[in-house]
C-alpha cells in the first residue's frame, strides 16, 4: 500500500465512521501524513459525495453560509443573483460539471443554418410555483420584459442582437437575430436569465423578488431579511427536472434551505468549524489552510469566472484618466502577483486581461501587458506632463494627482483598496479609499466616482465585462464612462460571431484590446472556495456554474 | 509666599493653616503617590506612552504606510521588524508608534476641549440656576443621552468619515459629562460661606466664579479628566474600528485592530499588539485617575 492509498484508506474509514477524528489524526501522523495532505485528501473525497452513494434521506434544512449580502430576487431587474436563484428558478439550459451545456427548461435547441435564429423547444412539463404551466409564451414574456426599456433591465444590452422573440406554438420559442450571435446560448444559460412568471411579477409590482416570488425551481420562497438571511422551503408539487446530470429527477430531498449572509470574514470559517452552518461559500483566504486541515470538513477550490477591476472615470480629464498612458501608468504600478501571494494566499491568479485564465476563451497574449513595472509608470506619467510637487504628489498645471477610490466595505475589497493606495503612492498619486456598505457603494457608482473597485461574477466573463467597458452602457454599468473605439469594435465582433471559431477570435480581440487600452484595469481573480460538513451529500459546486444546485442535496444523519 | 492660607473668600479673613512650601507639597504628593503602588505603576505607564506619543513617530524605522507585500505577516522579532509586519507588509512597530500618538492626541485633545466647555457651561448653570440652568441642563441631558455611534454616523455623513468627525462626536458628548459634574459641585459650593461673603461684599459674579469657585473644582475635574482621556481613547478606537474614525492608511489603534481581526487565527500579533497597546494606555490613564482621586479627594487624605 503506497502513501496515497494509505491516506485514502484512512479517510474512507473516517467517512464511514469506523475511526474517530482523533484516530484519523493520530494514524495519519504515524504514517508521516501532515494536516495539509490529509485536508487535501478529505477535500478530494468528500465535497462531492454523490447522492447515489447511499440512499438519500429526505428532510432537514440545509444551512449555508454566504459571503455577500443578498440582492432582490427579480430575474428581470437583477444586477446580481445569489445562490437562492438556483433553488427558486430555472433557466432554459444549464452547464454540467464537465462544462457541457445541458437542457433544463428547454429540452433542445437548434441554430438555423444562416445563424439568424435560435429555436428552443419548451416541452418539459415544468410549472411555476403558482401552478401556471411553463410554455413558450411564458418564456417569451420574460425575455420581452428584459428587453423592455421600461423595466430598466441591466441584462437587456446582451439581447441587443435579438430583434424579435416569437412563440408560434406552446412549445416553440424562436429568437430572431439581426445578425449571427453565437453567444446567445451563453447568455440564456446563466442564472441571470432565470424564468419567472411575468403575470405574477406584474401583479406583485415592487414586491416581486422581495416578499413574493414565482419561479419554477424545486423550492418556494419563504423569507428574505436583507443583511441577514434568505429562507426557502421544499415545493412538494415540483414536477421534476430533465437535467441529465441531476441524480434526483423529482422533488427536492431537503425540507428547506437557509442562507445566512456572513459578512464578517473571520466569522465564516468559525461558523462552519463550530457546526453552526452545513456549507459555506468563500471563507477568507487566510482561513482556508486551517479548514483544509480539519478532517471534519471538506474543502474544494477552483478559479471562478470573476475578477476584480479598477475603473477610472474618463470624465476626470483634469486627472488625465481619459488618456491611455495614464491608465497604463496606474496599471504598471500594481504588483498583481504580490497581491495574489499575500492577500489571496495563492488562491487566485493575476489578471493581465479582463477574464480569468481558467476561462475557455482566455487568451494568454494578454500577459505581455500590465506587468508590474513602477519605473515604466513613472515614465508614462512624466510623458503626460506630471511632475512631483513639494509633497511628492504629482502635479500638472496646478492640479494635484489626488482622487477617491470607492470600494465595497468587505475585508478583501478593503485590503485591495489599501494595496492600490500604497502602490499608487509610490508613483506620486494620492488615493483616498472610501469604503462603503453595499447600498451606498452602488449609489456612489451610479454617481460616477473618481475611481472604483468592482468585483464581477458571471459564468461567461466576457459577456459581463462588455457591460463595464462598452460605450453603449454609459453611465450604468459603465460607471467610469469608458469609451475606447477599439474595445467597442471588439464588442461588436463578439456580438456578431456566428460560430465557435468566430466567437473565440472575437474573444481574443476583446481581451487584447482591453489589456492594451484599459477601459478598466484588471487586477486579480480569486478562487472560489466551498466548504461542507460531512453530513452534506449531493452538493456539487463546480467551476462552470457560480453556485451549486440543490436538487440532489440531502443531509445524512 | 504668605505665611498663612486665606480662604478664597479673603474678605472673611479666616485663618486656616500654614501654607507648606511648594517643594514640601510636591515631595509630599510624590510620597503619597509612591505609597499607592497601582497609581505609581499607572502613572509610569501613562508617562511612557505620553513620551512615546511625543517622540515615537520620529523613531519609527519605516513609513507607517509603506507596504511590502512580499514581507506580509512576518512574526515579531523578524529581521528588521521588531513587532513583525501586518497583512500587507507594513511595519507594525512604526504603525503602533504613530497609533499611540493619534490615540493620545485624540484622548487629550478631546478631553481638554470637553473640560473647558463643560466647566464653563456647568459653572454658569450651577451658579446662576434658574433659566440658564434649565437650558444648559437640558442640552447636557440631550448630549449625554445621545448615542455616540449615531452622532458619529451623522457627522461622518456630513464631514466624511475621518478623525475630525470622530473627535467632534466624542467631544460633543463628553463635554456634557464635565458639565454635569461641575454643575453639581458648584451647586454645593455656591452656598458656602466664603461665596456668600464674597457676594455680600459686592464681588462681581464673574470674579466669584473664576477666583473663588473654579479653583475648588480643579481637583475633581482633573480626576475626571484622566478618566475621560481613557474614555476618549476607547471611543476613538471603537469608532475607527467600525470605520467612522481614522481612515486607512492612518494607523489609529482601532483601525489596526479592525484590519487585523480577519487575520487573528493566522497571525494573532496583528490584532493583539494594537489591542494590548490600547489596554495599557487606558489602564495607565485609569490608574493615574485613581491615584489622583486618592491624592486630591479630601475624604481620602485622612486614610
């Protein structure tokens, strides 16, 4: 028996309750196995315990810790979706753990030969919680609502090429496109494009997404307490799911799910260690090694489709933010690898372009840009006519290089803001960090701050980055009023791609144009980390979807 | 130097007792203080921190805001970093020395301003009573009952979060504490014979307050002042902890505790060093206050 087999045998014995946690540790130590190796083995074997391992036990409430506050759960008007979307709503298609696009509410889809239409078949027998059948007309209502300017949906720009939505019969939905738009499947598969009952939404008005929700997911809405929690309960009449990768095709096993917003970073790890929650998203990076060493916990970590970006307000012409050279100077002053090492404990990657290196459209060409080079930064600002003043702060025509940086009041955002502040101080820029709660933060973004730090999370990162950098989305969510013709051309190419090859080529163009012209400055991407206690089964976070689904989840006794 | 001490109401002409030489009084005070070991310890601790607050930042080996991410989270006694480094590689010693100055400036500054305003208004309320007393006492009650954090939020919203907003918030509440005590003391003293005598001989009110009454409340004000310095330091640290006080990278001790709390399991010194510093400063100030009370309170002189 080699060392790995010995570890696996020990972990299996512990999982099957044949040896205690203490025995596991003692025996592992006797074999010369450190806590870290043991933690890795536990993570490897446990976090994705399949529902088919043993007979699922129905009942119980899953308590999940969440690292953010919750947003309004209205798919039409959401600017952010949280894990509860995965329990309350469903989409036309879904990404499986292997990255394959699988059917969900649409049993199949076809792209026309001329690539100017996509036809979905909506015949799964799904229903809304209210009992209304999910047919093509119901889906059309959702997409029409997103496109309707009166609803102010931030998603609408991604449907710009969709010139008509038709439902010729109950099971056929056709998206008519003004030009080939291969990415449309990427758009509709994300949790943002969840299907809700528009009739119920219209009746509920502002209350929809807050106190009343009518989706198609296996759970019904119970309560949302902003800043605290969201509760859902099992929908006993759930008609079932056709998603191939789900083990459970019928109603959920759980009686309910309770998500708790744990905004105080250090509390997250403590709560799952103490058994106050069953699962957790994103403990602090500095707590991950400790959690991995805890044999009672399973930890999985993978690069998430997200990124931290640093935006400057192009309207601040007195600070030369509209000048590419100034943005490049700022970018070269930031040591991304050091941020990943020190703040993310290597659970992340530097971003030299707009999207994570783990994304399938990632173009490594971007790595030739934005490398840490403070001397180049100083040369670039000097070229623009900025010289150090008496206090060391850069000046030009009597204007000091001093500006505010708006960040969300969360531990990593604050630390990242502090690093940017210190990094730019090295080249003579005075940055005042404004740390604001979530509501005030988005309010400040809407007012066009001097600069801002933003964390995006979207299953297809290019689709969301488009919103922050394209001139078509000024002033929201292009809060910096960034306008770069080369980037706009790349966006057009992305939205006109008619095949996978064209989409990839457009994606490469998009990434390199952003890496070079910097409508926003990419910083780092962090790994998402998921932690579970051993009684949680069938819970499967994976890198192709930003939250786990809950159809298969059950709690072992 | 007079041979006798004449009570403040000199017109009464009551001979009390011989006035000991100043040197003798100082020696006696030190002697009494040295007998109170806790007070002596507290005074020494407080003095050490005051000295550190004055000269410490000039001794700091690094710029308190200078980061070196590749040297983040070094433990104490690391090479070149006596107290280690924080999560972004800033030298803890340099930040602590600057933090001590900030705490002391806030503590002493707020207390002096509160003492002046509180004493002035408390004296007017206590001496004149009637309408001035009602008005001032109403304001005092309002200020004293106002939640510090709420006031800090209002001021931070108006002025922007920062030390100025925190100092104003603490000062706007703390002066009321002085006002209440001073008013109470003056209510008692204003009926004293020497005050009645001064008033009977036509001494103006202002002169009676300044020359005859206020000197009699210096002792309790000093005792209270030492406690209020400690209170102000804790309040500033608390407000900075929740983001309503000093703003990064300014290393208020409260900011350091706030920034370090997410690292306390990995690098406990990042939070314990500023926490212990706050504890020692406050302990020193409170022990000094206890010692002063024992020294200056007439009821304890005969113990």
